[in-house]
């Protein structure tokens, strides 16, 4: 061999290339690291995605509330009045839904023109999510509380947009300066035993009040009713 010649050189003068490969142990370590990173990143990505949907939901609720208030401004301070009895209602102890809302949709259509505004982007139930069919039926994805008939009068749900005078319960359609601005107007849907729409957040229910501000619950909705 000529002095200074690399022993790994072929006779043709081309250097041999050493082939390196991972061992099984090294592959297992790499896979374990990747799995660990995914377990950390996926929940974070899920929360970030729902954070964006949460912001959009709040925008929807604010728009609908402002639409209802603008309608009232043009109609002697009367909010759009709708019914809480829907096609799923089967009695005070049974199943009920807060739909349809034909009157609300007709009242605010010139103020809220995008149909998707009436649906929470985090809602996964197709019955309450956005679709052209749902919108045409008047089925929206939020609870609206200016109602002419409340089937559940148990001292909790009936606190929404109502007052009591001389022993009579009235649903306050007409706005006055004496009304509590923290009174709920519209909110995410929630049902007992069912996950709330914004599942990455405690309780996860947004609601809008008469001052057109939007808040998120940090405890049970029934304990926040006004």
C-alpha cells in the first residue's frame, strides 16, 4: 500500500462509505421521545383551537344581543319575543329545547345577516350546529331568553329576563332603565349530563347580558342565573 493511502479506499480510487444505522434501542428511545412530545403538544393544540372558537362564539353572542337591542331601539324598547317551547318538549320533567326561533331570526335579520352567527362554532351536535336546514327551520344553536312561555318554573331557569310584580310573573320584553344589565339575554346551550360546548374550559358556557357584554361561567350555570 502506498504511504498516505486511506485503507478504506477501493482499488478504483473511490472511498468506501461506511453505513451507519440506528439500533433497536435507539429507535425505541426516539419513538418514546416523539410520543412524549405528542402527548404534550396535542392537548395544547386542542386548547388553542378551542380558544379561537371561544373568541368567535363570544363575537356571535355579542352580535345577536346587539341585534336584539337595535330591534328594541326601533320598536318601543321591545325585545324580540320568542317561545321556549320547541319540537323536543315533552313536559316539565322531560326533554325540551329552546327552538325554533323564527320570531328572533325575523326580528334581527337586518342587523345580523350571517346565518352562522346563530351557532356556536364549538357545538358538535348536528341538531344544534350550523346547517342551512337548521337555519331555515328556525333552529339556532344558542338559548335565547326573551320568551313568552317558560315550561320550567323551578326558581332557577325562570330568573332569565323576568320580573315579579304584585304576585304576577312577567317576562320583561320591554327594556327599562331599572333592569339589571347583568340579566342574561342569550347563551351557549347546555344540558344536564352533557359536556358543555367549550370542553377545554371549566363549565365552558358563554353568555351575553343586557349591556351586550359576554362572559364565561366558572361554576354551574344554574348558580349564575339572573
